[in-house]
C-alpha cells in the first residue's frame, strides 16, 4: 500500500527522531560491559601504574569491570594503533605518554594521526625529568652547566633511554635554548644508562625523577634542576630549568592521559572524564602516584586535546631544528 506524501514525511520524521535519541540513550546506559585500557608499554612504568590505579576505581564508579592490557612494541605505536582502529564505543581506551606527540615526527609511516584519530578523554599526569650530572662536572646550577658545555665540547655528552625518547627530546630542547651542542649516548632504557653515568663515562642525563632521585639523594650524582615549568613537589629543593636565564618556558616533562578512538560519542567521553577526574582525587590514588613521583593532572577533554596539539607542534619544531631524520 502506498502512503500519502504527508504520511511518508511523518514516518521519516519519526525515524529520524528515534535515531537522534538513540545515541544519547545508549551513552546514558554506558557502560554495559567490561572496559579495556590498553597500555602500549611494558608493565611497571608510570602509565602502567596509573592505568591499574584508575582501573580499580573506575570499576567501582562505573559498575563494570575495567581491564588493563599491555600491548608494548614499536615505541608505543603498536598498542596505540590498536586503539585508533577499535570501535568508537568507549569500551577500548589507551593511556598514552609524551611519545604520543613526538612519534609523529620520528616515524615516516606512523599508522595513525595522534590528533585526528583519537578523542581526548582525560589528562592524567606529568612526570618531571631531573637533570643530573656526574660529580666530576663542576657545575652547581644550569647556568654553570651551560658554560661548562661550551668550554668542554669534547667532554660534554649525555645519556638517554634511546633515540626519540623523552630523555633525548629534553636534551635537544635544552641544547636548542642554550645554543650548545652535546654528544648523544643512547641506551636501551634509562636504567641501562645508569652504570656508565655513575662511573663518569657519561656526564649527564635527563631522567624521570623516580628513576634517578635515589642517586641524587645519595650524592652519587648531582641534581641541578627539574624539567617541569615549576618546581616539583617531590623534590622542591631543586629549581626548574625554566628558572634559569635563557630558559623561560622550558618544559620537557613526560606526560600522559586517556584517549578513546575518534568518533566516540561526546556523552561517553564526558562520563569517562568525570569518573577519571574523581578517581584521581581519591587520597589513596594520590598517595600511590605521588609516592612514585607522578604529579596528578585533571581537567576537561578539551584541555588534554590542547596539551597534545601543543606538544605535537613544539616537538615538531625541535626535531626539525635538531636535524633528526624519521625512521
């Protein structure tokens, strides 16, 4: 039976109206099954600790299991790409580190776009790096270190956890702002760099504060500054690099947060953002993360999106200036 024209229009309006409310209703019911947080790195690091701390609390507040799955490989690209290509339904998330911004400039064929292929959910943390030198380096502060590097170009080398790592990028930014040049000595992880650093075969390192703090406290290495824009509450006696002349605006910390695949409904993103921010306020979470030298962040999805875009732009300029060729 053929319907009159006005009935066809009425039926179409009903269909469109139903479709328009289906998504918010589905989002309102979310979640109805287990959520997975992918950690694109091996267990034991900062983002793994944060993911597991959040999973425990989110399972309670959201009323569904929250699982953590480690998918390391390809400088964090393997697990991140897995989530980029997952369904945008809020059930598969990824916690990223600062390599999320630098990898765009370090790999020729990155299988995802760090901005376009994700929906920012929550800015979770910052981990300060600590600039430490071997005691044979006479510098007691950043200004004296710059002078020493310029006077001793043959001795000025620094260790890192590998090409393109946050440690490497921190040193590149330092050299860019100080107009100095040092030799890069990469290792497979910062812990692998420590023996040569302690023995004086390498002169300095920008290392995550939790990894290097014990050596500085013991006097085996001399801490000069932290890489956050302001002093770290975990090591307040050390100034920020940015406090030194010529380094205004210096910021080379590791950071991270939760992303969902692009296209995830706004209502789901907001629900996750609220739950994550509430979890990060809990005393036991703050104690656990703070004890590991992790500085908790928070805010809207838009804030985290701005962080990512700004970091992608900043490190693009530094990589180009340093002449680093993408792999």
